[in-house]
C-alpha cells in the first residue's frame, strides 16, 4: 500500500535534520543524501518541505541521478493536495 502525506505534513520537514521534498507527486526523504549531493546541500535545503519538481527538472539530472532518487521515496503526495 502507498503511504500518502499531506502538504502540511511535508512542509514540517524543511531543515537539515529532516529534509523531505516532492518531485512529480512522490515524497522523498533526502536527509541522509544532503552531504553527498554534488550541487551542495544548500540547493536541496532551499526546496525542503516543498514541491521541487520544477527545480529538479530544470537542472537536467542524469539517468543515474533519477535512479538514485528512487531509493529515497517514502510515499506520495495526498491526492487532495495535488
């Protein structure tokens, strides 16, 4: 079963101790990836607790990056918040 998160719930995870973001309606907990991100953790923290779809796509991430992203998925944005 898919775990759904509300936007309100996701917005609470907006710092380096707990970093969640939405990309294409999927919710990711990228907290443990912050220090490994090639672009620096600051760019991720700017999007923390929010929908980062546009920013993610604008950068033009590689197929490898997209595969890696799948390892951080924790659920999906609740349909009422789409």
